[in-house]
C-alpha cells in the first residue's frame, strides 16, 4: 500500500468520525430487576456488544450511563429494583431525578425512550411496577419489554398487561438470544425486530438516524436509508441522467467520494477500522471486489466502482465510484 492510500484511509476514518460526532445521540433508559436480561437485550439490539464493551459511568448509586465512542447512543442502565421497598423507592427517585436533570443540564439532551423490562418467566407484574410505569410513561415514551419469553408466558403476560390501564406505548414479548433447551432443541430469538419498529414510532425524528446507526437487527433498514441518501447525493452531484460505467481498471478516490463513503458508513454504522477501509481502497485501486465481498458480506454491503467516466464535465476527476447497498452478496 502506498502513501496515498494511507492518507485516504485516515481521511475516511476522520470524516466518518466527524459525521458520527455530529449526530445527536439517541438516549435510552433500561429499567428492570437484576437478571431480567437488560444487558442481553442491548447487546443483541445494538451493535458493538455495548453492554460489555461500552464505558459505564455511575450517575447515581443505582444508575449508570453507558456510552461507546463511535456509536451515537447513550444508555442508562438501572439496578436495585429487586431490593427491599425502601431501596426501590430510592431507585425510583433517582430515575425520576435523572430524567429531570437530563432535560435541564446543558450537556444532556433528555431521554428519548424507556424500555421497562419484566421477566416473562415470572408470569406477573407487581403493583409497584404498574405504578412506576404509569409515572414514567406520562413523561417519556415507554415500552414494556417482556424478556426471556419462553413458551406462552410472554404472550399471556403481554395480553394481561395490555388489558390494564397503563401508560405504556407497547408491550412486547421478546427472546433476545436463542435459548438452548437441550442439545437438540434451541428456541430461536424473536421480538427484537418488533421492538425496533415500535421504537422508531416513538423516537423524535432528529435521533432516528442515530438509532438506525446503532441498531443491528434490521440491516435492510440501514441499507434503505443509505440508498435513499446515496440516490439523492448522486442525483444532485452528477445530474439526473447519471449512468455509472462498470469498473474495469484502477480508480482514484477524490474528496467528494471520500465524503460520500464516510457519510454512508455513518448511516450504516459499520465499525470501520483501518483494515476494512484498506480493503475498500485496495479494491477500488483495482485488486478486485472480492475483498469487499468478503469484508461486507455480513453488512449486506455492495460497492461497485466505475472508472473513466467523464462525470458530465464536473471537476470530479476522471474516475467515479458509486456505492450501492443491496441484498446480501
Ligand atoms: N438464552 C437467553 N438467555 C437470556 C436472555 N435474556 C437473559 N438471559 C440470561 O439471563 C441472565 C441474566 O441476563 P442479563 O442480561 O445479564 O440481565 P441484566 O438485566 O442485565 O442483569 P443485571 O445487569 O444484573 O441488572 C444471563 O445469564 C443471560 O444469558 C435471552 O433472551 N436468551
Ligand atoms: Mg446488566
């Protein structure tokens, strides 16, 4: 790899970082007793195994804030709700105060959504939980997530809770991770997609992009946004009649293309490292698209390159690269 390639890689990384830093992070609070499956839920809903790899900072005795560089997401994780009533009361106060503070402090942007987690295996919801959900649901959109829904427990409890006079936006049974019953029998996970769709309904518009970046459940949704954006970009940059010409030999990345790749990467929320970008640059430089196929298989990501296109007289240079997100390769 030559020096030019290394410059391009650094520039793409830098620009992607900039794009992500400019995104307003989506803020989600997880409430639920210990062991209900809050961490399992967030590790499966969001990319980067965030419960393990994120940085947790204590906000109060029973609340911590988890963030990770490069992921436009702030998670508030609670503990202590399973303890005796006096501690539960304390936890409830801390949660309500944290929500209020999040609106009042200049660096915070408010909390956008609450996932109130109840273990479906217990088959019941306590009075305390109903009261608390009602208090919280008046201030912030709240979704009741019935975790570890194995068999009919989740469905039955969901029906029961939906029948209560409760200020939850939705009640969703889920199994965040496959559940192994025996060597031969594994219950496949379910419900994450529904949780995602419900969440999109209640999140403010300005954080939808961040939520889409952070989630890892619906790649098609990421692809759609990237595609829509790329289409607009290509149309406004190259004109309506732009027809890319199939790639044949080496191409050079120019600043606009770097910006485009950075933006698409930011929409997608692919964890970019130098190696991945190097693969793209290598492929763009003519070593073939197999490297891209290999690297992006799981992200359903396709890149086509076209070179020696005159770009309608723009100063775009002699080579054009056009990115296309489509079904899995
Ligand atoms: N197979 C499977 N196991 C789950 C699921 N949800 C939770 N578990 C298991 O339940 C245990 C507790 O889950 P956690 O996600 O750590 O629970 P938590 O709510 O984060 O607990 P605290 O951090 O103590 O508050 C773990 O051993 C998980 O493997 C699930 O959807 N599928
Ligand atoms: Mg946890």
